[in-house]
């Protein structure tokens, strides 16, 4: 709404004014307001003497030039209250500035010529600081004011790491070569130096502290240099793609975006983060410009000089960029450091890169190829490079997808992982690329945390990148990308388990089952799909035989509704567990789980395909209906059965005695019929794995009695010899009866995995 006002004002050609319109509440202390107004009055008396600004607003003026000159300043107007229509106060500020400028208009006009002359002279002096090529028909062209401001903001705020200027310039060189290749293939224009190889060369000069990056690409004319380098955010690569799209619409069959990296038009200017001067020499590769001399573009970031390369100085087709580094960044003139940077960001650029005559990018970006075209040895070689490994991968998964983005991915499963035996947690190892250029190394966003063991790359030409090209801009789209990649990987594992079960169980599952179980506990979106990948030993199968949930359900008896599991440290401990007795009598299969994480997996899953997952320690287990068919088998073992059973009254007495004598340990005591060989068990107890974890993370100094064991619910086998014997001894020898009963309780805690330290059993 202020453009028409500002266009009519006379503004000094070297002044930079920035109007910031804000409608949010900003409260400023009164003392700060007074101080700022005094400062403005001292530096700008002409503005301060006018009282046309509303007292509700604050005028701030800050010089960006020297203290003796106010030719370049920023004018910011902040509202002190909510302003629904900022036009009124912003135009008011414009009127104030207009009247001030008009007052000094004559003076500004008289100073303009001298200022322009001084600026040109200063620019000439600045450009002579290094060894320039001989330039004829030299012409100095001033950057537009807003261009200088954007350049300043970008070079100081846009990029995180200074080293990315190498990535940006190499990407530009790759685009120039790609454009040349298209012009050569399309035969729309004749080209020069046809036999010159397409390559990128980087040379260092420690004497002048400079880096030179040369490509043999399409090159630029004088007009191209002005449009592409003299205008920030104008992407020549993007315009090239758009032109090709228009050609394609006319009927020509072209791959309009193949190999083109640039899109924002700001990458070149990253060089001004480290350079005090940049020199660009370029010659167009098109035959129609063969007689035109090579063009020279030179800039120190404030203005640029443009001229022709002197006759007699040879320049091949393409572009050469010479970067004279600022003294703070001379450390980049180091071959080893530059090699590290180039291999990090640009190792898979589609054209040869030479550093001081040495070829760097010898490994192809095989993820961009058709999986049918890649040999196994090429996969192994690529894996060793990106994973810095010496082994061969256990498995390789190379695929393409077109939703939600065009995706090319290459995943490797290493032969082993490094989180064993207390070693540190692994970091994500899949890097994100866009058109073969690294965007984010070891990205934490594109895969879930449980997939951190996977090595590889993901490349997409359609990623919505931030301008700095260091991060993806659309977080929602990244979420969809992560979902698509995770679904693909889970599908691959399921396919392996189905088609090569032995390899899946013996190689992958034995090494990486922990990560799958972690995913079941954390990744609720894919919890059910991942649970299908879990395998367990059971009470019926041999030790080497493992079954999935689906196979367990297929083997269930028709009357069985629940899936039962038993947590034990070893298979032998599981087979001798008192909790297994009733299931063996009923012929019901039980899943064996052996690690603490399995307990958390079952607790998080809760059910599978609508069937509840029930621990054998649950007190509500009743298998009488299932056991009817096997009750007459005659296999009961009576060696633990007492000669004389307790009466109903005696059963009540023994339960009351246990509860009264061990009230600090027992919450209840009842009679059970689920036991045959064991005297007692505790049921509905807390997770032993959870209890061990709580003790481990307890930071309280001193004894660990702070994590006390809750009172237990005990079920006793009234027909067992030990229980009958205790009942007889409690009247005759109460001390011995108490010792025996305490041992029974301790045995129950050990069987349930609740005995924290076995030393507590000692008297």
C-alpha cells in the first residue's frame, strides 16, 4: 500500500531504507524510548526537529555507513500497540522521511556526482588488490541497493557452514556441464571445442591465497553474466529447465530436469562468505558466439566490473571462477581440507572432479541407476565407502518410488552392529541427497530411530529445500517420506522372512531383533506390521525352532482365545517354571521370551490380531475347558502329592497363617489347582524387567531399599507335600514352619523374576 507514495519521493541514490511493518504488540520501557529519541536527535537533527510522528510509535535510526556520514541508514517504525491497519502509521513514517528528504534535496543533488565519482574510484582501487587479467572496455556497474542488502544478509545468515561455498560452486559447474551436454545432444546449436572433455578442475594458489574452479560447460555471454551474477535469486538453471519444458510441450521428447541441481539462484553468492574478491572468466560454448571475446566479471561484493578478456589470452569454453580468500579463511587453501569437503558434498556429481590434477569422484552414484544394472561387487564397494566398513553387507535393498516424492533409495544392512556389550548408541547412517548432491549427512529425520542400524542414501529430485540447501523445508512432506521409506523397509524384511526364512532368522533376526522390538515399543504407526516380523521359541518346539505370532495362532487349539507367554532367563528355566505346569497339562503352547525388552514388547502390543497377549503369571488363567480332552491321559506325576489332603477348614487356616505371619510380604493367599509339582506361585506381580530397570536408574545414595517390592498375591498348592508339612509343623514347631514357609515365598519370587539380589536369601 506504500509503493505509490515511495515512488514519488526523491531518495538519495546511495541511501538504503528498510521499512519493517509489524502489527504485533511490542512494549518498550519508557527510559529506553527517551534514550533512543535523544540518540536520534543527536545524529539526525533534521528528522528529530519534526513532530509529525504519533507519540504511540517509536522512530529508530541506525547508521550502516561511517559515523560521520548518514548517507546509508535504516528506518524502522515499531508500533507500541496493536495496529490492525499498518498502512496509516507506515505512510506517516514515509511522509516524515519525504519532507526531510525534500528539505535537503538540493544538497543531495549537489553531492550525488561527487559521491558517484568517489564510489567508482574506490571500487577501482579495491579491484586492483590482486593480479587481474588484462581487461579492455572496462565498465563498472553498481549493484542495486536491495541487492547489496540481500547479499549481506545471505552471506552472514543463510548458511550454517562456510565450507558449503565449495558445494555451491561445484553444483553450478555441474549444471553448466549438464546444459552443455543437452545442447550437444539436442543439436539445436553448433558448439565449439567439441573434443574438450566435460570436467571440473579445482586448483589452489597459496601465494595469492586463491581457489580456482573451472568447468568446460556451456559458458556465459556478457548478457548472461549480468542476468545471472548481477541479479540475486535469478536462477539460470531454473530458467533453462522452464525453457526445456516449453520445448517438451511442443512435441520434443527431452528429460527436462535430468542432472540439473540449481533452482534458487543464490548459490554462487555463498562465495562472498569467504572471499574478499571474486573473478569470473567465461566463454560461451555456442558457435554463434565464437567470435565474441571471453567476458570477465569481477566483484568485491559491493559492485561488479564487467569487461572483455584481452586478445591473445587463451580461454577455452566454459567458466573459471577465481576466489581470493579473505585472510580469515586462508585455511581453505589446503588440498587435504578441500578433498574432505568435496568428498563430503560433491563426491557423486555426474562429472569428473579434479583437485590439483587428481581425480576425486571415482565412485558412481549407483542408487540413481536401475537395480538390474548394478553388479553385486559394485554394491559392496559402495557400502564400504559410505559406511567406512571393511565387511560386506548382510543384505542390500535398492528401490525406487514415486509417492509422495520421486525417491531413489539404497539401504544396506551391515553384517553386525556396534551397540553390543555396552558400546555407545549408534547415530543415524542414512544421508539425504538431492540430485546427487549431499543435503544432510546422516539425517535424523528421514528414518525412525529404530532403523539407525541401516546404512545408505536417499535421493529425491523433488525435495522442497530451504534456500541454503542444508535442510528440507516442508516438515510434513518429510514425515510422509519417512513413512514411505519405513513401509518399504518393513515390506522388504517381511519378504525376506517369507522367501528365505533360515537366512532371516539365523543372520538378520539373531543380530537385529533388538531393533525390531524397540520399533514395536516406539513406532506405533507400524507396530502391527513389525509385530509380524517377531519370532519366538515355544514350549512345544525344539530349541532351534522359532515361530511367529501367525504360526502360533495357526497351532492354537480351537477353545483357546489368548496368546500366552513366559519370561525366563533361559530355555531350561522356562521349561522348569512352575507357571508352565498348568499349560503342559492342558496341552497349550506357550511363547518363551528371554530378554527384558521382550517384556516391554508384550506390554506395548497388548494384543495381536484381536487376541490378547497374556502373561502366564496372570491369576485369571483358567484352562479347565481346554484340559478336558487330556485329563484322562494318565500322565499325572504324584510324587509331590501328599498322602493326606487338607480339609477345607485346614486350607483356610493355612492361608490365614501365611497372610498373618508374612503380612509385610503378602497381600493375599489363596488355594490354586493350577499347580501339581510346585508348592506355590505369586500372581499378578509387577514386571520383573521394569523393576530391574527402576533399580538401575535409581540415583539415590545408599541402600536400594527405596525400590521396595510390593506385597504379593500368593497361590498355594494345598495338595503338595511341603504345604501339608508346614501346616502340621506350625503348631508343633512354629519356628521351623516359619523358616520353611519363608523359603517357599522366596522360591516364588525367584520363579517370578522378582528377587533382586540372591544374596538376600542368606541368613
